[in-house]
């Protein structure tokens, strides 16, 4: 009897924890990306001056990324725990690997951006004239917007496949995820706000999981005879 109660409570709490972690990740990452996008203009002329003028906002946005990564790691762990025996080893490997690589790319780009901000504030002219500023900007872009987005696309594809096989979310969410994942894999530079696709999709899935969990909790566990 006690074991059954524990299993019921575990089954109710696991999806809720995944949803909350996914929502936290999405909100933190969207806030960070929007702040960075607004603070750094797309026009390359005079960018270093604009970055210095918005250094405080950019620094805050960069400091949000580690917390977003932690929430995303929690989201991955809880989803895997939820799948349990239904987990397919092949897709689980791709799911976990791409998720961890995405976090790694996010952390690396945040560290590079933080280092660039610290040096740019005191040695602006030296950094720009030496070419180190352009190199750092290119490294940050390649890490976060190219390789990071590719891993996000792979994560979405593996997650959508898991959703279809386990039926823990509507089919249209998985189909939408496939379409958005292909967009991330094939098209980055032509759409300025493309990085927001991934956290928005995670937010959609997380909100759905949370609503479904709360709805089932309202019904309550079956009565014991």
C-alpha cells in the first residue's frame, strides 16, 4: 500500500517538475536573448561603442545563461526519469547528448562574452585595433548561434520522436517541433530572431505538461478498495 502511494505521488510530481524546469529555462533564455539582441545592433559600424554603452544590460543577460542552463539540465533529467522503462536507448542517447552539448555551447559562449566585456571596458582601443574584438565576436557567434542552434535542433528532433512514441503530448506539437528543428538546422543568418524558436518551443511543451498534470491532480488518484 505504501509503495503504491509513493509511486502515485512520484508519477504526479515528475511531470510537474519537468514543466516548471522547462518554463524557468525558457523564460530565462528568452529574457537573456532579447536583452542581448536589443543591446547589440546588427549594424557592424561602431558596435564596440554600443556594447560598452549597454555593458550592464549585456552583463546581466550573460549572467542569466548559467541559471537557464541549470534549469535545462533539470528539465532533461526529469523527462528521462518520467520516461522510465519506455526510454529508447538510441533516441535517449541523442536526446541526452544533444542536450548536454547545447548546454556546453551556451556556457562557453557566455564565458567568452563575459570575458570580452571585462576586457573591452578597460582596453577598448587595444582590443579593437589588434583584431581580438572581431575574433571574440566571431567565436561567440559561431559557438552560440551556429553550433549551439544545431544541437538545439537535434534535441528537438529527438524529443519530438520520443513524444510521438510515448504519446505524452499531442501529435501536432511533435510535428511543429520537427518543422522548427529543420528551420534551426538549415537556416540561421537569414532570420534575426531564429534563436528564440528553441526556448519558445520548450515553453510550449512545458506549459502543456503542467496543465495536463494539474488537470489530472484535480481528478485525484483512484480510491483504494
